[in-house]
C-alpha cells in the first residue's frame, strides 16, 4: 500500500465507548461500528479542509452510502477509548471508498476493520458528479 | 379519569424488544423508551385517521418535542413483547400532551410511564397553529 | 439458488420504519439496516423452533457477529413497512452465515441486501461448537 | 443555587453531534439527549475520581435509572459541538439525582435541560446502599 499516494489522505479520530452502545453480551453492539466509521469519515474530511455539513448545505453535495462492511476482530467494551483510523481507498467524481481500522487506544489491539462505498448525489439523491472545487481535496485527479 | 372524554382517544401498539436495545446491564437502555413512545404516538395518530407522515409532508405540520419524561418501574428485557398504551392527555391548537404506559405483554407488569409535550410547528420549526382540519381528530374543540 | 435445500430455512419479518431511524437526508440511516437484519435473524430462528434468548440463557450459546455487510439499493423512508427476508446461507458447528433481502412491503422494491457471519461462542465469548441438539434446526448435518 | 455546596460537584463534557443522531426534521432526535446526559454523568463521575465501569465491575454497584426528563429549548444540529454541564442535585446512600444543561458550544445557547434520578443497586438490580468508600466522592455525608 506504500505505493498509493492516497494513503496520505488519512486521519485518526478518537471516541469513548458509551454505555448506550453496549448490549447484553457486555460488548459494543455491532451496528455502532458503522456510526463510528461515520465519525472517522467526517473527521477525515475535516482534516482535508472539507466540512461535510457545508458541502451538503452550500453545494447540495451528498455522500449516499452504497455499501458498508465490517469485520469484527475483538470486542470493544464500555468506557474504552477507540481510535478510528480512516483513509480514502479510492475516489473518482462519481464515488468514493473509505477504509477504516478501529483500534483499542490503550492496547493497540485491532477491534474491527471496515469499508464504506459512497456515491455523490444532489439533494434529490440522484447520482451526480463531484464539483471540481472538491476534487483536489479528495485526491481526485482532473481529467486531462 | 373516566370523566375525561379525551381518554377515548387512546391506542395500544405492540413492539418486541430488540437485542440492539439492550445494554450491558442485561436490560433495555433507558433512552429507547422514548423511541417506543414515538411508536405509540404514531400508531395512536393512525388510529385517529391521522398519518403523521402525510401531515408533515402535505400540510407542513410538525410536532416538535418540547418535553419528555419517563419513570422506569421494572426493566424490559430482550425478546419480550411490550404493549405501549398511548393517549392524549390534553391538546389545543398550539400544543399537545401525550401520556404513555408501557406494559409487559406477557405478565401485564407495568414497565414504565411517560409523558411527552409537543408544540405544533411549520416546516421552519416555528410555532404554528394546528390547521382546522386536524382539530377534531385530535379532540380539540373549535372556539365558539 | 433453487438447488440449495437450505433455502427452505427462510422467513420474512415485517417492521415499520421509525422516525428515530431516519436522518437529516430524510431517509433511514444506514446502520439501522444491521439492526433490522438482527430482527430478521431472530424471527428466522423462532420459525425454526429456536428462541435465541433461551439458547443464550439456558445453554450459554451465543452468536457473536464476525462480519456484516450491506448493499443499499433504494432508500427506506419513515413509516414505510419493510419486509426482511432472511435465510441461512451456510452453517456448520462453528459458524453460520445469514443472508438478507429487505423489501418495501408496499411496492416490492428491493431496498437492501446483506449478509452476516457469526461464530458460535460460550458465555466467555470464546469460540465453541454448537450443541448437538440445535444442529438439525439450523440445518447442520451430523458428521458420520 | 449558590447556597448549595453540591454545585461544586459539576463538570462539563463536550461532544460533537453525529449524523446518526439527526432525524428527518434536520435536527437531533430527542432521545439522543438522554444518551448525552449519560456521557455527562460518566465524565462527572470520572472528575470526582469514580470510574463508573470499575464501580460496576469491582464493587457490583450499579446506578439504575429510575426517572429521566428533558426540556428541549433549541434544536441541536449536525456537526455542532455541545457542552454537557452536569452536576449532582442531591444524593444519599440509596439514590442520586443529576442535573444537566446542554449548551451550543459555539453560541452559548441553551439547547436543553434535563434531570435523571438513579437508585443504587447490586448486580441483581435490587436496591442497595452505596458502599461507604464512595460516599464522600458523591458528596454524601456520613450519618453521625
């Protein structure tokens, strides 16, 4: 992966597990990892100078989730701090794929790995091309 | 309460506790009861001939939550069926108060009691008066 | 798929979209589909004569989620009824894979397709073999 | 309230609104404020030298929610930072009441005010008296 310059576009966000996120197994309920991925994605965008809220509000550009997947390796538990490492796996003007690794901040143990694929849409939720002004920040080369 | 004709406006909805709704105490996490109250409220409206979705979409009438409270009497547990009894406690053209009682469907044990107060608003979320066509269904008398 | 006798082990559960499940895009937030899959899975088990709650409580058999994925085809919206078709894709004594198709009950439109892979564990969350008494219900053949 | 020395036991925690916490009104769904209160409560305990996780795990002391209420004054929105000011309103060996004020960190606008009442229980969820070692930290005077 070191040959992929897009790996430079990565960021780590930290959250603390909420009691509300646990289930009666005593571990984090599995759908919450998708919410954590959203936190990681938003913070990665922020680190690239893109505030998702503004992109949606000012330019009518939405990121509709097309696919999501997660592999659960070790359960996260209440009150632990979790680092969500997020990066852009691939991107072009119609879609973007984010990769995620969630790690126990105290021990470094990998808790889960995930991926989400999104299509850019307008406010009508119909597929659209990403406006040129955002391309460079997402690492999308302009066509020659 | 038998003297209050608005008690005629009541309805019971049934849900089954989801695993996702439990926490590591092995019981339902307390914020979920507010979501169940929403289920009860929506079904009460439906039983009165009001589809909340249409009221919002077609007439721009929203029910903004102003207050919510819940007393937890006995914990609900995974996979149990819960009856949400919902009624209109009071209503006028600017606001409406719903009452709730959540009951274990198998044993009849009362799990929780709650109340939510809502103000009618327009799409701009500013307070508004309920359109006349909905008044009777909510049991709001027209001013003479 | 008609050649796969395990497709006989399928079931359809119906839910209604809750307001709490929507997000500011006006559609169901994507992590909720994983919760719906859990609803489908629990009801499939029930239809096979397995109450997941009892399996966990009485026999200490847990189904730990190892992988989950979902493809989102068409957004689900507030107050719609959704049919969750669930089936066993494959199973042996150490793990089981469920497949899901979520369909708009009114139009028949496919909203999403998903898959979850689980490992059987004991109460200590360590991998364990499924007790023999459950094998037939899950469609797992006994080794000769 | 300045006459109440228990106001010294207060703390402010900051969260950022997640997309998952919004609903189709474009604002935070109201049950999420109860989860934020839990975040505030846990951080207040931490600031008092009490890690709730350890109290539960090591001493079998649980804080069961008996009542919760919230008044919603101004809607919180996606990606805003919210300060959750939390304090102990009253406490004795059988129960504790927390107060909360949630504030838009950017503007200082009060978003919501809440209160939760908890009873101390053992692992069996039966009411119990708080062990002496925790009394001082919660500001509970020892009986003479």
